């Protein structure tokens, strides 16, 4: 039984917590940690009494790895390898054509990612309530109230804001009346973590006469297989899948028998492609699969949800603390909705190349030729690694403006070595002075409650595209840059810094 300690929110109404997060998948757990780092109280309600333990998303993209690094989380995953080779729709290419790009961390079961995030969010003070299933949701001008079915009966909980991180079938999205337009599923595909069979790996997938199969070793004696048999209808709703069904489809396509084997986990998925029409409606927001569903091509879903959470967390915490107006939350939709749309675009394109029958052969051939061009490979590496995510963060022409702060080694004035990711561990803004110029440091000094001022020398002077100083948001995106192409415009640069500080961190006296 949970005791609710009621507190009065800024608008004067009574709430139990600042933010209710619905769903303890990777998105909800990441968001819970981010909200705690930002100083907001958070309750996570999760309908499952225990984690599923399912392997599901087997890793994360290069950018998601950087995001975990920004919060000091990477050591919790153990040894992670950055795979240089990846693919687009099954056409292989080397990601290292783009600086910092790689195919991401592979072979990390989603259950492990969730365990890491749940432990971290819990340590930061997130109140995670398992066995709580949201059944009703209502919003008034001052807050959001939910009704949850729990082992102790029906419980009510009131928060100033609520974020639906409750997956593709999101109850929150429906209850809030947010549309989910897109393309319905046309086909169902199978997935199994097979034990006790010797399966030839097909990392890039293999197209055969009756469909496409993929296979990769997951753990000693366990192989992940994906089976896409041509002509398998999507069906109305997710159904329970038996191993025998998957094994039969595998045999029809490959001619290989999985007899004598079994599976740790069997599931199915479709090519449904949909995106929430709004990521915010009043006090209700959506993130992760609740906001976008797509074919799991290139393993991008979990990573996009984590990045949604990192974009939203610090903003929502600042609004909930009363430090910022709630219009700041609109920038979450403005920045992340286009990223979601691009995700749907690239996964659909991959699906057409990957799963199309002979009618797609010419597209595969043209794509294969285009992939010989370095510019094409660089562009695709940026898209699927998520390193190309760029937000419109105001005027300015520096190439880093709106982009992520790249991971680079730095030396502090006392000779200590650090890295850009380390500066972002506390999820605060950072004013990074790279040349010892006092002007930006003095400008940012009044925001010391929310912005850390750091002077550091890059080990490689070219590391930041000629920038002499940068203002970095807690999510790692550059909100202002001096130097480089803007070297001559010093006054405009400082004026823009003041504007950016006000825009993202509010007035210094209330920040
Ligand atoms: C076959 C397959 C392979 C994939 N591979 C990859 C990969 O390699 N890399 C990658 O990045 N992504 C991958 N994905 C996608 C990834 O699994 C999802 O994008 C990810 O799980 C989304 O996380 P989420 O937290 O947004 O939603 P979910 O993981 O769906 O979590 C939602 C949570 O909300 C809870 N919930 C739902 N309704 C309620 C309610 N009413 N009340 C309370 N709780 C509720 C659920 O129990 C669940 O715990 C793959 C997906 C599939 C199907």
C-alpha cells in the first residue's frame, strides 16, 4: 500500500507528485531518471508486477550510447563493442565513413537495458510502482488524475503533468484523444530466441524465394532469428505465437529444420507505421513507442525513445519546479516530432528494400550503386546512427548549433583530463569556454544555479569546428556557439548567448 503525500503545486492545486510517468519500459525509466536529475518528483506506474526479461531490442544506436555516456551509465552495461559494420535495408556498409558513427552497441538484451535504467532511476529517487495499471485519466487546468488497478484495489494519483511511455498500444494516447495517423500493418513477422539448434548466421538477412530470414548468435547456444514469410497477413491484433509456428515458417523459407530445438522467447511484430499527431496535449505528453511505431529495422526504436526522454526530462523538470513557463514543453514536440517522422521514413525505406519481393529488385540495385558513393554512406550513417539529429535552436551559422556536443577529450586548467560527456553527467546546462575568454563565462555566471561554467582546452584544436565557446543544454545539444564562422561578430555572439540563456534556462533570479 502506498501512502500519498500530497503537496501543493505551483498553481495552487493539490498533487501527489510533479510528474506521473506511465510505463517502465526503457523510455519511461530513462525519463524518470532525467526528471529526478532535474529536481522533479516522479512516480512511475507500470502494469507488470515484474520485468518481462525479454531480449526484444538487442542494443542501441551510436547516439543512444552517447546519451548513456552523458549520464555516466555506460560502465553499468559492462563491455560494449561499437560495431563498425552495419546495414541499410540489408545493404551492408561501414559506418566509420562518418566521424564517431558506428552501428551501435549490439547484443545487449532490452531486459538488461531496462534493468540498468530501473536501478539508476531508483537510486535517483524515482518512485516506481509495479503492478499499477492505468485505467482512467482525466485532466483539468491544474493537473492530471489517474485511476490505476493495483494489487491493493483501485488507486488514484494526481500529478501536475503526465507522460505516456506506455508503448505502441498506449492507453494514455487514446485517453488523451491524440491521433495516431499512419499506415496500418500489412504483414506479420516472427521472431524467436532459439536454443539447441546450429543456425548459420545471416546478419544482413537473406532473401529467398518465399521470404527473408535473419539470424545472429545472441548468447552461447542461443540464436535470434527473424522470419518474414511473404504473404503472412498482419492479423487484427498481436497473437500468441508458438515456437512450432516459427520453426515451420523458417523451414518453408530456408529448407532447414529446427526440430529438436526450442526457444527462450517467441514473438511477432508487424510493419505498422504510425506517429502521434501531437507529442503534447495540455498536461499530457507522449514519448517512445507511445509516440511512434515502425518496423524494427536497424534497431532504432528503443534508442529513439531514450532520446525523446532526454529531450523532455530537463524541460519538464524545470517547468514542474516552476523555473520555466510551460511553453517550454512545446519545444519538445517541435524538436522530437520531426525526428520521429524521419525515423518512420527511414524504417519504411529499409522495409521496402529488405522485405519487398522481386518487384523491389531494381530499387535494391539502384540503392546498391548509390551506396558506393561516400557521401551517400555518410548521409545514411548519420540517419541510422541518429548522430545527424539537429534541432532548430535559433539564429547562428556555426555547424555545431542545434547538433549534439561531440564526445571529445578535454584538459581542465589544473591539468586534469576529462571529456565532454563527463560535463553532462549532472544533466545541467554547460557553458564551455574553450580558449580562456572571460566574456561568455561572465555572461553565464548569473545562471550558476542551472548552468555550469567550465574552462577547458580541447586536446585537438579542430575538435569543435573552430568554436571558442559553446552553450550546451542538458540533453547535450548546442544552443549557442561562438567562433568558427561567427568569429568576427563578437557583440552579436554575446547578445545571442544572453538570449539563449533566457530561452532555455529562464531568468537568472528564478532559475
Ligand atoms: C522484434 C523487435 C526487435 C527490436 N529491436 C530493437 C533494437 O535492436 N534496438 C532498438 O533500439 N529497438 C528495438 N526494438 C524496439 C524496442 O523494443 C521498442 O522501441 C522499445 O521497447 C520502446 O520502449 P518504450 O519504453 O517506449 O515502450 P515499451 O518497451 O513498450 O514499454 C511500455 C511499458 O508500458 C507498460 N504499460 C503499458 N500500458 C500500461 C498501462 N495502462 N499502465 C501501466 N503500464 C503500462 C508496459 O507494460 C511496458 O512496460 C525492437 C522491437 C521489436 C518488436
